[in-house]
C-alpha cells in the first residue's frame, strides 16, 4: 500500500517570501506615515509660533490705549509684521504678517480686531 504525503508540517519557501514581502510593504507604509506625521507636527509648531507673535503684537497695541494706537510695523520673535488703524469709534486694527509658506509661496496672515473708546 502506498502512502500519500499530503499533510506536510512546516512552511514552504514561497510562503515565507510572500510573508516577507507583505511585511516589508506594511513597514514601508508605516515609515512613510511617520514622516508625514513628523512634518505636520513641525508645521503646527511653526504656525503656533507665528500666531503667538501676532497675538503678542496685538496685545501690545491694545495696551497702548485707544488714543495712542497708530499704524506701524515691527519684528516680533523674528516675524516681520505691519498694522493699520482705521475708523474712529471703534477703531479697527488690521495686523498683517507676510511670510513664505512651506511650498515657497508668499502668503499673508491677517488678524483684525476692534478697539472701542472707553470714554
């Protein structure tokens, strides 16, 4: 009587190669996602720094008081910005920061607020 050898224990070389290929593709995908996530975190930190500088300048302008606030420009935390003041009551303060974005394009961040006469 002949015995058929169909039930084999173990894994063939082809199965191992396919598993290695699938694992490699998955790990490359995770590595790429990690790179994208790191870049997004960096961009978020830079944006937060810019908005903090704008907020700092705005608070400085408000601290000058209604009668003393005038148009001008300054560099705050390394970010150049300029502002315009218009209107009488309330005064509109438009704060602009011109910068280069991550694609090399020139863009402007704008912050507008109003200041009422306390008298």
